[in-house]
């Protein structure tokens, strides 16, 4: 089992950074429509709609999502629906213990549900429709049975309160309901049992305690207490926490579930007693269940994942307890540092290649990175019947990141240390605990060019657990990677020989396409399922078979979402900061634009800073010039249609080499990166340096406010869902390890709120009223706006109802674009002189 999904460290790749781009109307390019969306008088309420070319981007069709079956010869396709309306997003939602819950259906909040489901044959590309699907489908998730005979999915219907389990018989392509009353608050809520004859499910419990009275009359104050002696602990600023005993009782009511076995015929067999379960999984041999449940005392300071927990093994036949793995106490804060972890047992899971063996890791340094220790983590295993002492499998000098199991003489383990950005990959010999691990790779995890890739896995046909895929002779692994290079990302597949460490490149993406391997389809590594795209062609799935007469065959044919917008130009540009750090960015220009003929354009820069420990790593090229030009409503590219050049994701590295901390020179480095980007666009003749806007989301919004506070490089800024006062995130933020009291000057220097009197250019602040991201409380934008207003500056605050850190409702997205468009047209494209804000510079 891979543990990467359980990690929450800042060094892990930031997902979705470039996802969701789409194209604009080419026809608007040289003669763009400059009409503003209809103005909204002060005090008038209601959602607004942007100009037609921006609305078309919001309503562009979405491609289906593919999930490959375990045998890799069938795939399930799910149609992703259009954006939900605000009427859907505004439905009742509970915010308890860091969870967001739809009470009607006993599920985690989800607003975008699959609207169609069908099967695709990988060999031929033939599609098969499925009979008997419910309408509306409301698909919230799916899971293949290990033998691929069945496809399970759960259906949500808020109108009726249904949370149902359905099965598709893939032999006849027919669906039927097998269970209702699922509880998917603690997790997915269902998982296949070994043998493919049934599923382990979480059902609503009839023994749930009654909800507390809804009359709003308090029963007493909410009280917290702390005492000296526990030492310094970093406590993140979480959202959606419990506030009082009524909240605690409400959480217990909804989280309580009854484990049960549901066979493929629909017979339901309860297992054990109800509990506040957050996870449950069967051992590979199907004899045991590993479960995790929370218990009192709860906390008003941290979310459910830090509540006291019991980790135990149950008998899979009746659910009776067999073995208690650990009783974990409440954790309200960790030692200072990104390498800090909780003490005791963590990351407990089944060894995927053994019948019933538990595996876990324990910190040997008290979880405190400041404590000197030769061994930081130790990995233990314990086979059934769990009456013998745990066996030490590996001592680690750093923290465990991953273990992926293969067989008795093969597992792959990753360990990391944030402070030094070091990453090591080892080969373990699980059936020989005394044998020393063998080092496979060692590098800085910031060094994308040296990334060897991740090992390919496959689904065990009996247990359903993920195991390492090896070559036919068992002597090699297959590694899939992004292939970062000075030419941009070029994904690859390598055969890695275990005995010698020799690598053979089996596949490497080649210009003018971007091909990304999705799965290895055979034990030679020469037959691949991959996605293929180019700037003018959207990503589609292909089978690439090196042994076939025609090695490349299309599996899907998703159309261009906006075919009239193919001709936007894109270039991956490189330039240098004043201190010598090499920078990159992706420059987009309107279709048909000619710099000599049309002259410099107004510019929108959209960025997100990153911290590095080396200038060399900060200088590495990111992304690929051959990715599809899909313009998303979420990023900056829609404004190409409004006559802007767009510099997307320009490098904003914050470097701290050696003992230096990156953020101690945050403002200076940020300013130097922004100036270098503007100078490069001016040198190319495509950007007008007197008409540049800057924008970003979350940490990019923080960047935007800082650039307006410390420079006059920009005519305006757009800051979405940011944090601006770092005293409100006193125990670290982003990659900053130190707390406010250890680095008070740095926190203050980096806080644009502290320099609001220096903001002389217009700033548009947009924020979701129900932002649940740690640190970006809505009050951050409210107080930033109040400061600028009080100081006589120019700003506008837009608070989107019922929206979280990412905006979900179609009305909210349209309104966001209308506001942003007005701001850019008014203050950047045709800027008007602005009165000086009060306060000195």
C-alpha cells in the first residue's frame, strides 16, 4: 500500500496548478469587445454575468473521466456535469470537526456528481452502455472489484436523502441497487472484500444518539484550558471546528456508522458494534478488518483527524475485536518544524503482499525534528494472529513518506527530510527483516530534473490491494515520471533493473506532443495507456504498443471544448532575475496578434510563489510547451479574449540557501522576480510595462497584495481567497517552519496588512464567505479591505455566499469573472489617474 495519499507535507506536488485551462474566442482578439459587464450600483444585490466571450468559457463542455479496470482491458467512463447552480451549493451543510457534511444524505459535501456512466473496451475502443442506471445518476464515486466482474458506485440524491450502493455486472453491462442508507462521512463508505464476492460498507446506525435541540438555547459556555509544561507546540489555524457540546453531539450523530458486509446479491450482514469509524479495510486474505475510530474527548482546537483514536483489528466474519493496535491520544499541536509528527503508532495499514500482516511507523525522536537522533522513524510489521511482538523492518534517518509493497523480497520505501529537502528511496526485503535495505535513489526533492519517477503498480486479482508491477522475470520495476528537463516536461517510462540499478528508457514523450503515461498494460512495459495532447488538440487516451504494426491507437475522441478558439499562441519563455536565478513562465498571446503590427498589449500576470533551498532548483524549467491550451474560468487565460497578454505561472522563487531562511528576504526576491518578468515582456515588445496587472489565488493572493504594497510595478491587482495578516497564522504558513514569536520581524515584513498604507494601486479582493482552508479565514480579506479603505486607498471587496476556498457555483464563477473583467478594463487597459492614498511611502 502506498502511503503518499496520507502525507500532508508542503514539499509534495501542488495539484491542479495548471489544470483546467481552456481557450477563448479567436474572433475577439484583434478587435476585442471592451464593453463592461452591466455595472452594479452601490448597495444593489444580485449575481452578475460577464460579457459573452467570458461566459462561454464557463459553460464549455467537460471531458469524461476514465477509471481503468484491474485487468486493464476495460475502463469506466464518467461524465462530469456542468457547474452546479447556487441553489445546489447553498443546500444545508454542517461544518463539524473540520468536516463538511450534507446531512440529508449522510455524506461528505460534494457538489459535482457524475451524470453518466459507460464502459470502454481498451483493445477495440468499443463503448458499452449500461442498462438499469438510476436517474438522475448522482454518481459520487466508484470502485472496481478485484476480479473486474463488478463495478460498484454510490449514488447520492439530495431530494430523497438517498445514499445508495449500486453494482454494475460488467459481463452483461447491467446495473442494480444492492444497499441503501450508506454513511460516507468518515470516508468513501464502501470497499471491495477479497474474492470479489462482497463489499465492506458503512451504514447509518439506528443507534445514533438524537440530535441536540435546535432551539439555539445554550446549555453552558464552551471552555478550554491549557497548562504550562507541555512545551512549545505548533497549532495550525483550522476552520470548521467544533464550537460547543451541541456541535460535538451533532458530529457523533452523523459520524456514527455500522460496519456491514454486503454480498453481490444484496444480502446485508452487520459486523460488530456501531462506532465513530473513519476508516476500515480488509486484510489481503479477507480474514480480518483493520479499523480506525475516534472517541472522546473531542477538541475545539483541531479537526477530527487529531481526536483520540482507537486502531484495532476485527474478525471479518462477525466484527468482534481481535487485537488493539494502538490507542492514540488527542493531539493539539506538534513540535515546531515541518518534519514534526505525532508520537506513537502512525500510518497503520495492511502489508499488501502478505495474507494478514500489519505495518506501521513510529517516531523515535519524540516526533521533534529539533531533537538530535540517528534514527528518526522505525517501520514495524506484525503478522496475524498478532500475539507475537512486532518485528522491526527498517530504521530510518528521516521521516517515512511511502511504502509500496511487492512481494517477500521487494518493497519500495521513500523517506524524506523537509529541512534539507532530502529524499531517499530504498529497496526493502519484507520477509528478511534483518537484511539491510538497498539504496535505489537519493536526491533533493526540489530537483525535478533528477526525479527517477514512481514505480508502476497493479491491482492484486484476489485481494484488490495495490502491489508493485514487475517485469515477467520479476527482476525489474517500471518507473513513470514527468521527465522535467531544460526543454520542459517530457514524461517517460523506464525499466529499472533491481539487481544492478541499470535503467532502460522504454518511452519518452516527443515534440510536438505531450504524452503522459497513465498505466503500464503488460509486463514488458512496452504497452501503455497514455494521454496525448498538443497546444491545439485536447488530451485524449491512446494505447501505445511498441510491438504493433500501428503503435498508436486512439481510445477516446474528446472534442475541443471551444473549437473556435484554437489559435491562441503559447510560448515557454526564460529570463533571468537580477541575482542570476533563471526564471520561466508561459506566455499566451491572442490569436492573430503581431507585436510589430499591433504593439505592446496590457498584461495580466498570474503566479504562485514557491520556496527553495537552492538557486539551482529554483531555476529549473517547469511545464511543457506542448500541453493543450485549455482556458479555464479559474485561471488568467480568459482575459486573452479581452485584449490582454497573459504571463501564466511566472517563476516566483523564494530561495534560502544553506542556513538562510527563504522568507527572510521574501519581499526582495518577490520584487526582483516580478521586475524581471515585466522587463522580459517589454524586451519582447509584447507587453506594455505601464499597463500590467498581477493576480493570484490563495498564496498567490498574498503575493499580489505584497507586490502592490512594496512596488509600483503594477496598475492593479486581483487577490482571491488570500491571507494578508500573518499574525493570524502564528504557527507557520505555507512552508514557513518558524512560529510568529521566533521570527516576528519576518512575519511582519511579509504581511501586506502591516503595509496597507503603501498600497497605492487598486486592489480587487474576492473571497468565499465559507472558506475552509487553513489560514485563509474570510476575515483576512475583510480586514485588508477595511485597512485600505480607512487609509484612503482604492479597493473593492467581493464576498461570495456559500463558497469555500475554491468557488463552486456557476453564478459565483460568472460573478468572479465579471468583477475581474471590470477591474482590468477600468484600471489597466484604459487606466484613469488615481488619487494618492493617504499615508507616506
